[in-house]
C-alpha cells in the first residue's frame, strides 16, 4: 500500500513539474509586482553574500535628503530606495537562487514553482487529515490541475510564499490535532510537529506580514469552536513555539525600526491601511463572490457539487474549513484592494471541496446505490473541460487579437482568418490540436470503465491544457507587452552609488547618487491626512517605469549632445 501511495505521489510530482517548470523563464517580467521582487533580489545578489555584502547608499532622510550606506540584505533596496512595504523572505529566496544560477526570469520564479510542487504533498497530507486517504489522492490531482494554482506559482511574487507556509502551518496543526486523541503521545513525539508549526508561522510572517496571523489564527479558532479539534499540549510547548517565532522574526524587525525612521507608519499603511486609508484602485465588496468561481477552474462543477454536498450533509471535519474559507473571504472583502492572488492561501480548502465531491461520486458508483448523480456530475465536469479545451485551442490558433479603433466586425473576422492561415503548420497549430485532443480524452471508452480512472484521465488532460495555456498563449501575450524589468538591461540590473549604466549603447548617464526623487519610498509622502484631503494615500509605492524613463531620457539627451558636439 505504501509503495502504491508513493508511486501515486511521484506521478503527481512529475505532472506538477511538467505544469510548473515548462517554459518557466520564457515570459518576460511585465508586471510591477514581479519587477519589484526581481530587481530587489538582484541588488542583494550583486552586493555579495549577506555577511560580507557591499553597502548601498539609500536616501533615508525624512525632512531633508540623507544618504546612508546599508546592507541590501537587511534593508531591501529597489530603485535606490528602501523597499520595506513587504517583509524580506521572498527577496532572500530569490537572491539565494541568483547567487547559484545567476539572475534570470527562470531563477526568479524557481522558488515559487518549487513551492507549488511541494504543495502537492502538503495538500495530500492536509486533506488526508480531514477527509481520508481516498479524498487526499483526488485532492493532489485537483491541486496540480487547477489553472489558478499553477498560474500563481508561476510568478515571482510574495503571495505564493505566504500560501505555501500557511499550508504547512495548517497541515502541521491538523497533525497535532490528530495526536490529541487517546492514547495520548508523549511530548517528545509531538515536539517536531510543534516546532514545524511555529517555524511555518514565523516564515509566513516573514513572507507577507500580519496577514499570516489572520489566516492561521482564524483556521485554529474555527477548528476549535466548530470542528472541536485542538491538540492537547502543555503551555510550555506553546511558550517555546512563541519564543521560536519571536527569535526568527523580531531581529529583522528591530533592526529596521532602529535604522529606518518612521517605518512603522509604512507597515501600518500596508496592513491596517488597506481597510481604511488606501482607497486607490478599490474594487467593489462583491469582487470575491465572482472570483471564487474563476479560481476553481476547470473544476468548477465539482467544486459546486462538493459545496452543496458539504452543506446538505454537514460534518464537522468538512464544515470547519469551509466556514474558515467563508470568513476569510468576508474579511478580505472589507479591504479596498482586492486581487485574485489574495485567495491563493484558501485554495487547499477549495481543492478539498472538489476532491470530496469526486470521492463521494466514486464511492456511490462503487456501492451500486440508486441514483445517477455521480455519472451526471462527471458528465457535467467533462462538458466544462471540453469548453475549456476548445477555448484554449482557439486562442492557440488565433493568438491575442486587439480590436483597433474604427475596426469593424468584418475586419476583425478577416484578421482572425489571416492569423489562423498563417499559423497552419506552426507549433501553435500543433498545440491547438493537442488541446482539442486533451479536451475529448475523458470521453474515450477506455477512460469510462471506472470513475477513478476517468478522474485521473481528466486531471492529466487538464494539465496538458494548462501547459498549453501558460506555455504558448500566455508567453505570446506577455511577449507583446513592454517588459517592466529586463535582466539583460544594465539600467534594471545595476544599483550603484556612482553612475548608472544606460540602455543607449556607447553612452553613459552623468554620475549621480540616488536621491529622493528616484527612491521607491518617498518619506515626505507619509502623512496622517486621509485620502482626498491633500494626500493621494498611495504615494508609498515606487514608480519604476517613470524612474527608468527619466534615466533613459537623460542618457539619450547626453548621447545626443555628445554626437552634436562631435559633429560640430
């Protein structure tokens, strides 16, 4: 039995590697979130090892400019200023990979992709504690074949780090709860799980700050009051765990507080301020109500069925995580800034719901009980998969089409026909044919002999579709956008005190120090005034594109002046 389980998890890991590592470094960095992490990590890596790093001058003045040499591993530096809106763990991980593999898009995204692969085993263990081994096997398949999960773990952002360490904390807590029943194990047997839980809490805090406490403490509270599950641990075990968390997180926090003035106001704005002060780019309160259907693709039909079954036949083991997920969505809905990426820590429960529906359908069919709902459910999921696959095949053939101003519908159709004709015989046509074949694979007779086999074939087909969607369609789409950060660009990569290399070949910008205008954190912008009363409320973020345009424009102007002088 152990060998079968090990082979199954190994197969899931291979599928996860195919989905997460395929063309990982091909899409350029076109979003500001990835650019901030990548360039900050490049600055750390180019300064050397953390204990022997070369100092970088950063403007830390409040009332007037004040350049101070800092260790970029302790004070993250982005565009010449202190990047303290987020904790440093994602920057440290990316910089460590840069030291080994060198700076690149692949290296920047590799830690997130590896966390997504490790999430397969963690989701298996988490769901096994709640719903049993059979549901855990389906959960591993659903996790690795969910588009949103694979897409988010494809990015160099802080959210995958938060979701990964939160998942470790939830799984270790459930292990401790299982060990609470009789016979009660001794503390020495549970000590590794206690240490793992509090270590995961500390790393989650270093990944994205206090929101980790909200997620983990909320799960524990709901589990205690609804699920009636809590570990029987002595107070000394919890006290030691709290000391471990403080020993890991407090040194960096205290160093930054003593080095950087008014940094507490920055952290307040980035945490509590998201619910009160920050009204820029605000989205309606019901944003997440529609997002939960989107992030469950392509398993939306199973997720809806699992949610209905869990509410119709409530069990404490299932009701507690569902209630936790609902509470977290409600709390996040009060924040003005809303993104789909903020739902990533909730995806293990989303996976649990869909996998539970699939396991119940298999058990129902195997017991030959009356009722045709398992077959109907799998048919509905197969139809959704066909629609999903046909859409991906169509996008692979046509590519991203942008309707120009004044362009009629007939012109757009003509453009589509020309685009399809030009791609016949290309790798995109092969990808479209493979997507269509993968969409129809679950309907084959060989896949319909049992629901278990049909579910496995469906998962593999979804992974093929996700690989095509992210490896071909998204790569082509991102390649048409202007990169925000380029590892080969000397402007994007070099962070120096004297002089900045310019993208104009043969020219160099005038020697300059990073001043307040080039800083990613404008200290003068901190004020206690509410948005709309003299302050935009969101001047803390850097404007990397504006800064780069200014440096590039200065370089072009300098080069043009030199050419004119040489001509004269």
